[in-house]
C-alpha cells in the first residue's frame, strides 16, 4: 500500500489546535498517548480530511525541513468544537486516535495515512451585543492607545471580551502613530459580539519656531550660534534645527566672516 507520508526519517509529528474566528498563536500541549480505536458511526460528528476545510473547520499538515517533522494543524470554526483526529495505521491494521497535543515518532507516522479531523456542534451561547449605545471607547490623549472599553459601565478585557482593529480611509492598518485621522474598531469576542467604531485624530507634536517663542544667542562679532532656546528648552544644533545665512535678500552659501549686516535663519527640524 502506498504511504502518504514522505521524507520522514527522524523527529516527531506534533498536533496543535487554533480555536475561534480571530487569529491567535496555536495552542500546544504535551500529551503522549496514542490509542487504537474503532471508527465511529456517530452522525453528530462532522469530519474533514487532511488538507481540507469545511463549515466545521480544517485540517492541515505542515512539514519542517529542519526538524524533520510533520505538524497537524486544526482550525475550529465558530459553532463547532474539536473532538479528535484519526488515522489508519498499517502496522496495527486499525485506526489510531489523536487529541490536541499528542505526539507520534516518525517511524510510527510512516505507516499512517487517511488523517481525518472530527468536530461536533456546540450549544448556542447567549452573547451580549456591543453597539454605540451601550459601549464607550476611551482613548489616550493624542494617541491610538486604548484606555478602556466599557459596556454599560463595566470594563471589558482586550483579547478576552474584544479585539482591536484600526483603519484609515476604509483600509485596515497597523496601530497608527503618525499625525492623521483614523478609526478604531472594537469587535466583540468570547461572551460578546458586535462592532463599535470611534473616529479619532493624532495631531502633530512639533513646535513651530517663531520670533515670539524662540531666543537665539550669537557670539560677539561672529556668525556663530551659541544657543537656540524655545521656552525653557535649549535646542540641539544636530537634531532640532539648521542654520543658514542671508545678506539682504541674498542667500549665502556659508557663514559670513567679512564685516557687514547679515541675517541668521533658524529652521526647525526633527
């Protein structure tokens, strides 16, 4: 009989499971049992083969060239729960069953094929729907940081009760830090459902240099700038401003050294 496993000479085959509709890191456990079972005829179970997907979930097999191992990855769709994975073992002449976290050495895995994941429907849960009338999103000042999300005054927990997305011009983006207008979206999860949106803006924190707020001190009888102070803050010549010179309306290529009347132009940077 043709074997479905290839290039397996060492290592292990690990099983992990991802639940829910939001992408999180795979859940992994360390169970080492393997039990021969008889195929179930229970019509309440829903199945999907390796490399396939259905309404109940999906089952995929990844191969690690460095570790020389296969990993079974199960995704469980909303409304279902994972039950087991079975495979036909040529040595045993029977099915073997895996649960989340089971490991099988490569020698055993060589004789196994027809991997199938089984799921069953979960009972419908009564979830609370979040909306603009019952949910308040509070953001930090001039920032995308979320201070709190409250449902009817009750503080919710991120990644337990809700997850966060950001968008700009209807396109999803990473958490913004640059000046602009954005929208944060709170999506219910766990015991909550629904979406709540809040528009916010991040303003520029740069200070505009003016004659009123900036004091420039120059060396005696020289074009050298000794200091530039805004309020009570002394600026750095390497990071906060640049200096250029003019004589009348004519820009000079370098600092003047000849007698005359000149203007030093301080331009803010950073």
